[in-house]
C-alpha cells in the first residue's frame, strides 16, 4: 500500500500517525493537492492481504482465546501492539492504575476498533454550561454537524433514523439503514421498554449496502475533480458486509471503516501522499521564529535518526503519544515542550467509564437453529435516557452512559464452555454435550460506556528516568476516578441486573454493586482523549477551536488529544469529523498565506 521513499526535500505537510485522525488529515490534504508525508510508528499493514476473513476459532491456537500478546484473540487485527509493546514501556505513578493500549501498525486502532459511531450531541459540547462541571468546548454541535454528515457519507455508517434527546442522527440522509435485530436484541428491547429504557439501532461504521459512488463524491468534493475521481474509485471497490467473520479481524472486503481501506488508498491514488512506516517520531523541530520546521524520527528498521521538513506539521499519533511527542519537543523557546507555555500538555487525560455484567436467560435455552447472522458488531444499543432525571438532581452522578449488549448463537470458541459447570452439575461426556447445546446462546452481556469528567489528578507527563529502546523519554500516567464515575459504574450494574431479572434471568456470578470495585481501570476501554485540549483562550488551552496550537501557528493536532470532554459516545467518529474540519482550516490558512 505504501510508498516508502522520502526523496522530496520539503513537504507541504507532515502527518504523524495513520489512524482515524491522521488518516483523515492525510487524505483531505492529499486530495486537495498538498504533498504529504505520513509517518507511522508501526509496520506496514494490508488488510486486503492479511485479514483472516473465514478461519474458524477451532483453527486458531487456544481456539482463538486471548493471550498476553493477543488480548482480543488470535485473529484480532492488532499486530506489534497491545497493552505491552516490547522495548517501549510506560510507567504509572504510585497510587495510580492505568493501562495504555498502543497499535503499532499502519491504520492504528481503526483496524480492530468496535466501529461504534454515535455523534456527540448538543449537551456534550457545552457540559459546564449545563451542570457546572468540566469545561465547555469552543464549538457547538451545529458547527460540527456538517462534518459529521460528510464523514458518515465518506466512510459509511448505519444508524437509527430518528434523533433522541442529545442523540442526534443525520438530517440529510448520510447514514445507511441498519441491519435487522437478532433474537436476543428483540428480547432485550421487549423487556427494557417497561423499565423506560430505549433500545434502538446502533450507529456502526459498516456498510449495509454499497455506497452511492455516482452521487456522494461530487457532493462531498464540489469543484475538486481529483478528489471526486479517487473517492468514486474507492467507493466502488467497497462491498457491503456479507456477515462473515468478526470486524475486529479487519475486512478484506473493505465493508467496515478502516483508515487502511477507506482513507489511505484514495489518498495514495492522488500521487500526493508518501507513507513511511516504522518511523518513531521523537520531536517536532522549530526555527528561531518559533515555527515548526518538521520532525525528527527514528527509522526503526535501520535504527538511525532522520529529519524531514514541511510547511506544516499535523500530530495524530493518538492522544497520549501526541502529548509525549510534544513534551519531548523541548527547545529554548519551549523548555517544557512545544506549545506548552501554560503547562497544559498532558493534562485533562480522560477515558471512558466502563462496567458490565452478564446473565443467563432460561427462555433462550434449547433454541432451535435460527438465523443469527449479522455484522458481528452491535445491531442495537441503549443511548443514555436519563438526562432530565440527572438535571433535576435525582442521580448521584453528573454524566450518563450508553449500553452495548451482546449474546446469541455466534460461532462458538473455547470461551463458551467457561463457567458451564455452574449450570451442568458436573455433566460429562454425552450429557455434557447435551447441556452445552441447551445453554448455547442463552447468555446475554451488558456493558456500560460512560462519560468521565476531567480532573486534576488524571494526566500524563514524562518519566524523569525511563526511556524506551530508542532513547526517547516515556510517559508516566497519573490517574484517579471521581465519585461521579464510580457512582455511574454502580448505576450501570444495578440497571443491568434489573434488566436481566426482568427477562426472567439470573446474573452470572456474584453481583457486585460497589462502583469502586466494578469500574474498569483507566485506559482499559481504550478511549483515552483530552491531553492537548482545544479552547477559546490561550491561557486555558493548548489549541484554538481549529486544533491549531496557540504558540506555534503551523502545528496542528487531529486525534483525540484536542477533546475537551469525553462524552459517553465512542470518540472515533468525532475524531474523524474534527480532523476534516481542521484540514479545511489548514487549507484555508495556507491559501491566505497565514501558514
């Protein structure tokens, strides 16, 4: 996929990172004629060639169960990354507990993410104005709405067709129709309704039908024949989902969204993009005027230092890696890191609140064979439904959560047999097989994904003594949940238990309702954002409303780092929309001669 030659002396733009934000920035700048160099810390990766689309769990080591090296199973798309990256450690401050997931591959986490793509709503951009906590964004939903529309039309997102409170959908037909719900989803919807819990089609970045290549390219890129041509070609090469194997494996049909199948191929087709994998960026370099001149990086293949120059630099290495690069970019002008005159780089670190339980539902036992096919991602989910109760002070936490749930008779792996002894009374041989068939498909699982309010105790900085194998100082994490998050986690499991019991089921295992015990670790949900936040005041933010550094006018950030808050909505679709908006600003500023 990539052209790894760096013959050009100077580029118009250097983009660091190839995931959602970096892929979108590289694509937008390339289709608009800029000469772009994309640096990726991981290896090259080609989903069309490497995705194990049809291999069964029985064909994998440990029946595809997770291991330390492959936490999400043998077939998961992640390569050379995970919770631990050999030779690239991080540290955690005493009294904190944090997990940092890194994907060292072209396309980053977009190769294995959940594809859950809810838009942030109007409340989410102005949380402080609503309840007095956290910080307001320097933009509104109305300002980002056109970019949500364009992003959905470009990448393909199926969704509900009716907006709910603070849960908006497209008003302009940019979203695709959702797939039909499956039996366990219909059952959940039936029993959730009397509890006042809405169950609606989930917004997922998977094609349920082929894109309209004759319509969208011209509408998305008016007056730009190059962009129209490469996007038209890309859309025509993508197939609708055929309900095969898990999206987390990647998709050689290009049916789901991955930077490596949706953004980078058309960007390369322009002839304006060069990709260099295995490039571990060390720092952004400056001239005497305080303008970014380029970046220095380690060529991991040859273990040599390189420097490349560009008119602008876009950091999109992931929220924490971008903060690390900025903190390591020290100079006489910025002794504490580039664009860090107010000391806010690394501050405001957030992740998603997570807690979940499962239940066994007797009415789902001994089901006859039936159609359980689907996208392997959510067909339905629960958006947060208690905004008014929260605003009235009836809950002991300030922000909400959505619910992702699963179940059904998917292709079994070894995990299906775990815990069956609690139901089979020591069955063995033929009777165990009968019992396994009885209980197969009778379990449902509920996971809450909620908003964290930024706090002063959650941030990352540079460890004063530890460096990675490349000699680059590593990040040190400080972390603390507030009572809002732990109380929210408690509400999650209590709600899920109530729902399971209403379905005639029983919670699997002991029900723990202490939020401090059931809440996931910081970073465990892999939604970390907010380390280089945007704002409308240079004294209280690092970036302006266009993700442009206040202190360095030709430095931009287009990943999750600019986030001001971390709504209960999964961040990827917002990262993509913000990156498109930032790219438009870059192009406009370059045209005006301001950068």
